[in-house]
């Protein structure tokens, strides 16, 4: 997907709305992924709601831990569901 992230909005049930600068929108469901090693830190709802846009990545941080995942990886996860 072309363009940088403009906004990330966490939704209930481990879903994210990704809005890009070109106004494209993607909704990614990470509910199954938070049970994997790669996404395990995001299983905490307190951590998940900290999602923010950072260039072409989504970044979560709870003050102690930071998780950064590229848009490409998130969109690949979306396509596999």
C-alpha cells in the first residue's frame, strides 16, 4: 500500500483501523495473532490501545515495552485471515 500512515485507531477485539495519507483505509484483525510469540505483548488490552502511527509502522508502548510492526506485515496478516 502506497503512502505513510496518517492515523491508527485501536478498536475492541484487537482490531486496528489504519488510515493512510492517500486516504486508503484498512481494518486489521489481530485477535488470532496476539496468541503468537511475535504479537504476544499486544495481548494486554492496556498495551493494545496505545497504538499510534509512526511513518510506515504502528508502534505500541506501555512505558516499559515498545512494539513496532510495519504496515506491510500488518497488511500481510490481514490478507492471511
